[in-house]
């Protein structure tokens, strides 16, 4: 298996979702709050990951894991502390993780992604789900509570994008499912029972410079939770970006992280 590379992305806000017996996630016990901070550790693997294993009472065995000794820092801050939070309308909390920043809105029984600043393929981009000059905007619904095994939600998304100073629009979908429960084994040394897996798939098509630059992004995030922590024991994040035109890109990056510390 190819090396697991360090990469972070906004939808890791899902990491706050906490598996509670009997796997019911509520807004009260699941959403991040301002002041939260945790330190996920980057790991590598030399063996295949059982990504297609779904259902109830399953066992996810991950072997060949290696600690990279790298640790990320994820913080949740007040919008007033971020100078770019005003680009998205209705932001109630901001997630920061290195150079990647995400903007969210919490309302009754719902958590939405409004915008993000991210890096990929050597480029920087601002993605704004909450406003658009040429299409009807549609925010990305991250969670609609309550959530248990079998939960599924598909949401259309749309908005504006700016890449290295060039503007455009995007459309796509985001789907989140709770598709597995059971036991997570890491290297045969650590075992986490009563886990639930939340899988998010987002596909976005971009149009920049009036069609002179087009791109698509496919992202798959799998988070494994149990009652040990409100943050996931394991997160696997796959991203594939393809672009043609002024900035041609074909970039695939995968990131695997385990929970290191909660501050």
C-alpha cells in the first residue's frame, strides 16, 4: 500500500461526533464548542485498510501501523478571532488545523459547513458554500440529529470558489452514513469495542475563469468512535483532486490519524 501522507481537510469537524451506547449521537453530546482542542497523531500503514467492512458487530483489524511521530493540533475558536469568518454568512464556530480553516453554523438539530480555506496540489483555495454571485448557494449539512447506526443523509452543495486569485463556482453533493458498528483493533495491541463508523463522501465540480479552468474533487472520510472520547479513535481521509486548464492537477492524498491527546 502506498505511503499515508499528512493532509487535513475541513470536514474533519465530524470528529466531534461521539458514539454513545446505543449509538445515538445528539447535538448536546456531539458538536464541538468554542475552546475545544485535541491532538491527533499521524500514522502510516503497510497493509490494506478494511474500508469496505460494514454492518453491525463487525471487527476492523488494522495491522502494519507505524507511528510517524507527527502530531496535528485542531482548535475550535470564536468567529471573532478569525479575520476571514465574515466571508461566510452565519458562522458560529471556526475550526483551525494548520493552514486549513473551516467555518461552521450550529442551529437546532443541525450542523452545517459554510466555508473553508484549504491547500491542495500546490494551490490555495477559499470555498464558500453560503454565498454565490451566479448560482443558488447550498451549505453542506454535516449532521442532522439524532444519529445512530443506519443514519444516512445526502445534501446538494453549491457556492463560490477562489483559487490563487481566480474566482468561480461549484456544485456537488455530500453524503454521510453511519454504516458500521463493532470493534476496532490497532496492530493487535489496542482494541476499542462498541465503536461506530461515520463515513462522509463529498463530490464537488468546480468551474473557474468562465470554464477555462475546471476541476473535480472526491473526498471520503471515515471516522471510528466509541465512548472512550468525544473525538474519534481513528480517522481515515482520502482526497482526489483533478483539474485541467491553467493549473492542471491530478493529486491523490490519504491521511490516517489516531487520537493522541485531548486538551
